[in-house]
C-alpha cells in the first residue's frame, strides 16, 4: 500500500466525517447564535441556558438525518472493503 493510496483513503475519510457531522454542527451553531443574541438582548447572562436547546437540536438532527448518515457511512465502508484487493499491490 503506497503513500498515495493512504492519502486518498484518509482524504475520503475526512470528507465523509465532515459530511456526516455537519447537520449536528450547523444546527448547534445556529442555535448557539440565536441563544447568544437572545441573551444579549435580554441581558440574561446564564451560561447554562444554551445547553438544552443545543442538545434538543442535535438529537433532532440525529433523528432526521440518521438514515442518510448510516447510508453514507455504510457506502464508504463498503467501498473500502471492496477495494482491499486493489490496495495490496
């Protein structure tokens, strides 16, 4: 297995990781900004206020995007397993 194959597999793995994690990260980012704006407007400086909305959004994103996430991860793993004989050369 050459360095080129290793670099390509690593590149694909990083891309799949970013694709799969992006719905939860973007949702948490948007809710964090909204809660921060709410806290700035109302001058409520409670640090724990943002945790519950973020947790709810992340769980909601997991429920909504779970089929897509599992299909993406399954297809990536399937491609890796299928390409094992080509990597041995």
